[in-house]
C-alpha cells in the first residue's frame, strides 16, 4: 500500500521538517541507521564494516604495533539536546532559582529518568515504542492535550492547549501550538531570547530562520507572544527545542561516559549568573572528565590498619590494596626500579597472569584488533606509602614527590582519614580516594587496582 503512493509524496505528508519522524509507521520502512551504529562506533573495539559485513578494528581503539590501545574509559560523549532541563537536573537545582547541576548518566539511570525523557523506542524489535512519561518528550505535530497524556512528572505541570495566549502557562514549553497540518512537531521546551527577532518581510526575503512570520501567526506559537502574554506578533521572543529522542537513545546506550544537557538554558538573560546559558553543560562535561580521568574515587570504604603495628603485611595506616602498573617497555628490558617504589611481579605468576588476563579481556592486548602480545607488558607493583611519607600524602595539598599512593576518606558517617580537601573533586557519595603522588602511575602505564573485597580494575 505504501509503495502504491508513488516515488514522491506530497508536501502535506512528507514535509522536510518531519522527514525523519516515525518513518516506518508513515512510509512503511526506516531509512535511518539504528542508534547502535553510533553508540557501538564510540564504544566497541570491533565494528561491522558495511562493505563486507565483517567485524574490523575500530580506529578509535586500534593500537599501532608496540603501543597500548586507547582505553574505552577515555572516550566521552556529550549531548546538548532537546529535553527539559528540569527532567535532568538534581533536586537542589529544582529548588533554587540561580543554580543548575545536571544529573550524571549514572544518576539519570538510578532515578529512572530515562523512562521520563526517552521511554523505550524498542528499536530493532516488533514491539511498539513505549512513550516517555514526560508528555513534552512525545514527538507529534498534534496538540498533545488531545492525547490523554499526564503532566510533566518532575514539576507535575500539565500540558496547556494551543488556544492559550500565555507563553508561560506551562513553565517548560509555554503551551502547545496549533497543529499546522503535519509541518511541525510540538516543542519539548522553550526559552527567552536575549534579543528578540523581527520576523518581518526583510527577514523572510533574506531567508532568515524565524518562527513568527505573518502567515505563521495562525499557529499561535508561544514563541511569538509577548513575555507577559497576549496575541502573537511578528516579534519572536522565545526559541524552542524539539524532543531529541534519537540523541538521547545514543547517550543512554553509550553509558557512564555520557553527559546529558538541555539546549533550553535555565538562565537565559542574566550573564552575571555562574549558571547562565550553557555554563552548566560545560561544567557537567568538565566534572565528568575530571572524575573519569582521575579515576581514583572509590565507591566503597577501605579499612586501614589502625593497630599501631604491622599486621597482615600492612604497615600502620595502610589499606589492603595492590596497584600494578602494566606498561610496554621502551627499548627492551623491563625496569621495576625499587628506588622508585616499584617491585617486579614476574616471580608472582598468579598476580601477573591476573593482570594480563584483565588486559586481554579489555582488548588492550592479545588477539585482533590489537597486535601486541600480552606477555610483552612489564608488570610492576607500586608500593603503598608508609610512615611520614604516608602522612604527607594523606594531608598535604602539595603532593609529595616520592612515588606511591595513600588512602583518604572524608565520606559522611565513616571514619575520617586525612585531609578532606583532597577529595573535593569526588562526588558526594564517593568522598574516598586512592591518592597517587610522585608522577604515578607511570607515563604510558595502565594501573590496575585490587583492594580487599573489590575486583581487579583499571585506572
């Protein structure tokens, strides 16, 4: 039946604005790539080559001979997309007029916000998509108040129909626009323009982007109404964003190294405010980079030896951890220099094999796509600091120069260890870290950390 319509569809059913919207339902097939094409392309070491349908090395992770492949933890994806900032903000931001902190990808998952902003597209299955529970994220050209949708679940703000003349009737998207015959989707959110646009004949002749030309006022867009309310004019006072569902799906699939932010800023007028415009998005990106690149904040507490004497191989103040540096030798032999607080572990085969197995399972070495044999890696244990060096590591903001590491804890309701200022960059629920000092881990090395009760993991 779809093919019987002919090779070309009339503008009424195939407007350029909606060309990518619900293609399979409307046209019988989907010309868009699956979102996994993009999330896998950023995260997987092997990807499918379209010309042969065979797996090949992903250039992002393919190591040159004798070099270490890029760690997947060093690839990040940030999206500033069409989604209400209220849906992805923390509780303090909702209560404050002047601040905005975006939830991390893990927090979005923990608070079940993916269902709010994305639903479940069920891409690649025969199941019908599950709509987002935020009605503002439902993609459709029709007035959504006619669809029986509930309110925005974060603010409990109901949709406002397309007859309203108040551009702030709904605090997120103003109100619905009149269905213009399938030429435009309803908005996820709107925000005030710093400088309103005049959608006059000169702008139209110059082919400038504008939403309030004279012949479009019949759609009663909130963008065209005065901020205090009233009939629309050719002065555009607000900008808009459409629901960014495909972008959000890629970000969800990509996982913990995703950063999700809204293209609708919370503070759009006062440039003196720290969280003006897209500053919160930039801060979210920086915070995620700092946390991931530092990679030492701990999700669980460790138990130091507080007996005052050596016990179970631990000096006073030390924690039950082992840190192994795995590095490809430059120019031949391995050198675990004891003067640099490093011990060769080749005579401890169980520990070395556990390290090499971890490197192989993460595809850092071993079979394709990496040509580097795992047994070529040097493995040195980095000694934990003790005595006066341990105290300096745990308390001095200026890091001591001696190579090694120490444990610091300032988490609430846990025994404090060291200077709380040293864990300022850790998230509120992870105010603990292994602090590495003295230019450690070594340049070009992969550090694998094993602590009592925790799995061997890389940093």
